[in-house]
C-alpha cells in the first residue's frame, strides 16, 4: 500500500487576491495524482519562505507555522486511521473523510444547512440566517466546542454593543438555542455541555405604541413642503396602513390585483406574508373611506405606491414625520397596525371582527389589545356617569 506524500504549497494558482495575499495549501500526492487541502492561512509573497516552507516576516509567524504543520499532521493522522481500518487509501477518500470530519466540528455550516433544509417559512429562514450572520461577525468560525456559557454571554454583550433592543437580542438567542438543541439531538454536542442550562434569555414586556385619534389627525393634517415633500409617499403609506391595519411586509407585497370590486364596492384582499392567512378588508366601510381616498391619489401608478424603501429607512422617515407633526411618540411602520386595532376596538368593533381584519389566526393574539377594551368601558361609563345610580353627588 503506497504512502501519501505531503508538501506545502504557496500561491499555487499564481494569483494574489485583492489584499495582495495568497493561500498556503497542503499538497497530497499519490499514484501520480494530487489533491489540495486549504490551511486557511493567507500571506503576502514576502511572508513565505519558499525554501524552508515556513512563514517569515509576520508578527504571528510562530503561531501560524504551528497551525500549518499541525493541520498537515492532522491529515496524516486521518490517513493512518484509514489504514488501520483496512480501507484502501485514495486521495478522494481522504478528502471526503477529512471534509466530513471538519463539518463535524464547525457549527456554522451545520446551522446554515439546518435552516436551509427546515420547513420554516422563507421569512423565518431569513430571520434565522440573520442570526447566523451576526454570529459570524462575532466569530468567523464557530466550532461546537466553542458554544459554552461564556461564549453565549459574550455574544449577548456583542449584540448589546451594537445597540440591539433587549427583545431583538432575545430573538437571536432563541434562534441560536434552537440550533444548539438540534445539534445535541443529532449527537454533534454532548448534553452535559449545554450552555442554555445556565444562560437565561432576557426579555422585557413589549408595549405596543399606537396613535390616539388626535395624534393620527395631526399626521393627516400634516402639509409637507420644500425639502420634506420627499416623505409624502411614506406618510401616505403609513396612513393607509393605519386605516387597513397592514404590516410593512404585506403592504410592499401588494399589487393592483389585490384591489377588488365586489358588488361595486372596493375591497382589499391579500394573503399575509407572515401567517399565510387571507385577509379581506372592505375599505369602503373602514375609517370613513380614508384608505380609498389615498388609493385614488395614486391610481395612475398604484404599483409605485406599494414600493417603499427597506423597513429600517422607512422607520427613520417616520421619526422625522412624527416630529414635523408635533408628536412626542417615537413611531415605526408597525405603529400603524397597532393604531388600527386600537381605534377599532375603542370604537366598539367586536374583537373577533378585529381578529379577522388583522389576519390573526387566533383571537388570543388580538387580545393584547384588551387593555384598550378596558379604556372603552371607562370611556363609556364616564360619558354616561349620570346614569350610574350609586355615584355620590359632591
């Protein structure tokens, strides 16, 4: 049985990257064939000694040399293991076995593959992959053995330093926890090393910001002139969603086909991106047809009306618009949806009807607005306080 011959090769393709650097590879030679294994070490030409095959003129030369030669020893060890198993050695087998071994130690490709192969909705997959992007920003390559309590706590601090809200950090931690649980179930990790046994995900109660009728009226009366006219479409889109109760993701997914005439009355019918639930809105019966007035304003190019910039930039525009309208609240596009639900319930619309208008699958989701129902009771009782028989006269 022939022995594989190993050698170190620098800049095999005779081409430097944009940083003027090239890769150091381990060359494996057997039966007049060659395979190459990446050490993941990139160097400038002057940092590689072509005669001694070592790193030079580099501040971390000793550490890099250890890393390179340890990696080559790892490959040789894998060859020896195959020989001891009585398997016929080939470069293809060595590459396959080594690749499987490396994937067994790296959490990053595991995470990505689990998301890709999952039955999650596309929007949810994007959310999970955003967690993966942040994880790689924190540490480029994460092994399963890295996932300790200390690592997760440091990742939380990293997200805090980037200015993320507590609940946003909690969302990313839940994503991370999910895939660590899967890794344990698939025997990539030992359950004894489960970091989330000690680490507790922190959340705070999310207060839904909504606009009161007088605040909504201030935005409706807002006259944008001069350099502020560029915000008009954002303002109109926000007001339309106050009347229709739509999410940003649903609004930007609309097309003219979603506007339907039924018995000569205008309805908006769409399928929610988040819940895949069909929502049917009789625009002619909502908020004194104000939504219809806005649609008529853009009737010559309705598709352009549904096209907005990304949610983050739209929210920045809304902060400016709120200030121009004299509002003290910090609003976001989702404030429109909360405003819609709040005002409907405040004006006596049944909660199950509001559930249908918002496209909630369960009325329990709509019940986050029950505090508004309490306000309605107080409002009605105060309005009719003279009818309360036990109210004492002062």
